C-alpha cells in the first residue's frame, strides 16, 4: 500500500503579510502612471510672451566670455519649457542667437528697430502678459547684486505682476534655494518695451554680472532652473488670481 506524501511549507505570517503589502503597493504604482496618462490636463487659456533681451550682433552686458544675450536666452527657454504644460500659448520673441531689427519697418537705428520688433511681437499676439529677461550690470558698484523687476508706472496690472513674481522669487529662490535674506527689488521704469506695449509686462534683471556672487549664480544651471521655475510660478499666480475664466480642461489623449 502506498502512503500519501505531503510537502509541508512553513512560513512566517508576519513576512507573508509584508510580501502581500509590497505586491499591492507595486500594483498601485504601475496602474497610477497608466491612469494619470488618461486624466485630462488643466491648462490656463492664456498667451504669454517671453522676451530674451539682446541677441545676435548685440551681446548686451558681459564679463570676459560670459555674455548677457546667452544667459537671457538660456533662462527664457527654461521658462518656456516649464510654462508649456500649464499655459496654452507660450511665445518667444527669439529662440536663437539673433537680433530682431530685420523684423521692424521702423526707419530708425538698429537698436530702436530691434526694440520695435519686440513690441510688435507682443502686441500682435495680444499677450495677456510678457516677461522680458535681462542680466544687470553695475561696474561702478560691484557689490550691487540681486534680482530687480521693473514695471511701467502707469500700469497697475504690470505692478501687480511684478509683485507676484518678486514674491515667488523671494520664497523659492532666495529663501528655500539660496537660504538668503535678500529681497527682490521692484521698481517703476520707463523702458521702451514697458511703455510702448499694450499688454501688461515686466522686465526682470536676474542678477548682476559685475558681482562675483551673482556671476557664479548666472553660470549655474541649478540657479537658472530655480529662477525659471519661480518666474513660472509667479506668472501662474498672477493669471489665476486675475481671471478664473482662463482655466481650460484639455484632454491629454
């Protein structure tokens, strides 16, 4: 007569339940990404123009081989990248190392034609707002440093935008990233691009190339990433508070 043979497996209940929990969590993580891919995305129905100052024949300010036009473009492209998944229409006045005077019909100097072309791009696209990115310089006082934001004195919306951006930069860049007590300076100014455009906008000087500390930041990819994200957050705060009707649901599939 044959006897039944049994294999007896002993297991620890504690470790068995831990194993089941791990399997469950793994399943959640796998399906979470799958579900998120089919969720509708929320966009702000808005047009934002980003204007990297200078370009091409016009290098802007400089320090040895560090050129303002390159810094401006780098940061502007970073802003565009982080804005595009939140804003329906993000426009650049330039996306390469070029000046814009050939896009103006103004009968004037190359410099004025370049500014006129930037104004035309902003106005033609009926921007809800624009951001002009620049790098500062003060060779007479090299201790001067920090971000400065300029707005046109007769535009309350531009002033409000400037304050929103300053708050975001102070909280995200200076306080959290740099652990600094420095504050963004917000001032009225009569710059052409601020005065002549029909849209609210600001000109942001993201640091002083003549200051050794700021210069290190302007060379830093991480700083440029942080300042771009802070500017993006300030823009979103401004649009959200100004007009809730600009929120739009867009299917992602």
